[in-house]
């Protein structure tokens, strides 16, 4: 086998046999990808992983389908529990995905075929960008191979599991081999923090504001160079998981952050000294309310005027977030006739929401629930939609370029209020200062 082509990586006899085709052409092909990836990351060996989360199931063109079918044709199957990220189609509500032209029809049909191909490889058809909301999530210190930026940062930061940023194709190759390179965020050294964000100057009222967390995340992502890990001080020790989710998703989308530590909050950071690099931080940022307001203004491309749609649930809404939305809708406010309201969530969470009677409340108010995909990765918004409101900094960061729409960033309550009025309605964050 081409051992000379993979110098620099020490393989066990079992791994060498896999590379040489002992377990079939599909495993050998996946092994070549993993070993080459390890060499490029500077790893010296491979480690066993306990689970994978695959992002390659979102259709990005013919190569996506060819790769998955190529693995299947070579007899590959996943060796570890493997969940699937969002695809291009809502398989439970396919009519929500628009097919107005040949391009959209191709994405729909090939996207659906791609989702079937990954299921055929043995992956669990979970279709969610928030696999940490599923049962059996990774435990502290566990080595995994996850893809999808918000899933990666949540696993590393909030759960204390260990994964690098595995992109398309590397993710499924890890699942097929059961190995990942021992490098980067899998190592103790790779998880040390080098950039400090000091939030101790924020008031208690500001720290209790819903938008504070996605906006901190946006600043953390914007001000942390690739390859560095941030550490945050000053967050409340009981910061809810959904707020950490929003912070991490924004940091990952704005700047490629794959791990953050929050002192006294995340499991690896009982103290600053426990996670800070011995040489100290290379940069210190002391956040103030005006920084958060500036971040909101930067993400908001339209702060007044007619509203066409609301999109919440990026990353996929948790059951707690659906309860909060239902609570706002219990008085049964009527949305403006020209405003579409979307909630994206995972199908497992949808089942839980139905059991609690939450879906009935949402649908009675006109909320359209999307599963298996998300409003910014596939054609869901109609052509009449020009301005969208969201409570997600991640959605706001991506949507103007992906969808060509204007965006307003508001709290969940502001989103509902604006949907009822048909007008973007934002309240200054400074009103919450104490």
C-alpha cells in the first residue's frame, strides 16, 4: 500500500490493514482521506472516535452526490453512531421547499437523493444542526468527529467533548473508518485560550438581555483570529444552555471559532488560569454595552420599515425556545397578513413540542414550522420577501449574502411584535442598562 505517500503518521497494524484494503475499497478510500488530513494538520497518529456528525448531506452540487454514492458503491458503512446535519429538503413538509425554476428543482431532487445516500451508508436520519439536543450526546473529554460549525463549537465548549472542525467529506470518512487525526482541538495544548474577552463591566440587566449572547458571540468571532481560542470572563455561572448555543453559533459563523471557554460556566474553565495559555493572552477585549449595540447595528441592514418575514430557530430551536415562543403567542396575536413567520427545528424536537401541545399554539398563530433543513440554506422564502427579522446572529450574518435580503436583529419578543405590526420594531438595548 502507498505507505510512502502517508509518511509522518504512525499507523497501527489495524489501521495499516484498513488503508491497504483489508476492509474493502470504501474503507480504504476513507482511510486515505483521514490519513492525508492528519498529515496536513500536523498530527502524528490517529485516535478512535465515539461518534460523528456529518454535514456533507447538504447538497452543494454533483460532487456531493458522487462522493456519497462512491462510498456506498465501494461497500462503505459507518462504524460509529453517526447523526446527519440538515439537508436541502424538509422531508416531512416537502411542499415548503420551493421549486420555481430548473435550478431549484435540481437542488430539491438531488438534495433528496443525497439525503437517501447518507441514510444508506448507515447514518441516523436526524437532519438537525443541533445534534446536542438529541439523546446520547457526547460526554466530557470524549473524542468525536463532528462537522457543522455550531455543533462543533457547542460540543467542544459546552459539553467539553473534543473535535476538530471537520468539513464535508472528512466527516463521513471519519464515520466510515472510526478514526480522526490526533491534532488541534483533540490535544490539551490545542484547547488553551489565547484571547481574553472581559464581560465583567456589563451590568446584570445587560447580561440578562436575550441579544447579549449572540452579540457577544459575533464580537468574539470577529475579533479572534483563526487558530486561536477565546476565553470569556464575567458571564453568569447559571447562563442557560440556549444562550451559550447562540453565543457559540455566532462566534463560529463570524470568525471560525471552534471552541470558547467561559470562566465558571463551561466545564473546562473553573478558573481563568485553568484554560489560559501559560504565556498569557495575545489580546484582551473589555466589552461594554456600546460594543453590543454596535454589533447589532452592524448585523442589522434595515432597522425600520415594512417587514416581510420572521425566521427563528438558527441553530435549530430547542424545546425551551419553542416553549418561549408559544408563551408569547398564547394571547393569540394575529400576524400581519403580509408577514410570514418561520420556525426551524429538528424533527425530534418537533415530536416533543407536539406532545406538549406547543405546535397547536404556534400553528394557530400562523407559524410555519420547518424541519430537516433551514430557511437560509434552501429555497423557502418567497420572492416577495425583502426584509427578514431574526433573533439569530448566525442567520443575520449569512442571510444577506445567501438570500439577498435585508435583516433586522431583535429579541424573540421583538420578532413577534414586529410580525403583528408588519413593521420592523426594535427597542434600544441601552433601555436595559442599570
